């Protein structure tokens, strides 16, 4: 089961990178970042961690990997982080919320819409925490010398 998930998330992240004209040399790294984030997410889900918490942890991991790739390959971090986050985006949940709203099932639509909103916020929180961590590391390194 994990092999299909890994391949699909890798292809989705790399394809999204292609869609947004990511340099060809960075496509494998984009796919890898998305694959690792999705693998972490489904592992946490298998351990019965809340979906929101799993999303925060996975997006934090994707962004930390993106920081490393950005330094290593001298490419802007946005190239890796945006492509890597794609598997975590709650597109299906948002679609289901809208479908339920159109079908006049407002109670289900509100519930799904709130869940999609919270997952989106969890992605943003993971990105923010990763950036704070990176800033702390940068600040700490020069003082260490």
C-alpha cells in the first residue's frame, strides 16, 4: 500500500513542479519533498494521530527538507516547498464541502468546509514553524564560532 502512495505523491509533486516551470534539475527534489511529507502524514494517520496534527508535522518536515534542498542546490526555497506541500492540500475535502452545499446539505458542507480550512491552517502553521526553526538555527550558528 505504501509503495502506491509513495509513487503517487512523488509524481504529483514533481508534476506540479513541471506545471509551474520548476527548473528541470529540481524536479526530483520536488517529488522527493512531497513524497516524504505524504509518507510522514500517512504514517501518523496509521498511528491514529489527528489529521490536523499530522498535517502540521508533515508540512513542517516538507519545509525543513525544502530549506536543505534550497541551500544544497542554490535554488529558492519556494520551488521545493510549494511542490512538496501539494499532496497535503485538502482539495478533496473542499470539493466535498462545495458539493454538499450545492446539494443543500448545509450541515455536512459546514463541517467539511471547516475541516478543509483547519487543514489549510495546519499547512500554514507547519510552514511558519519551519521558518522560525530555520531562523533560530541561522541565529545560533554564528554565535557558536
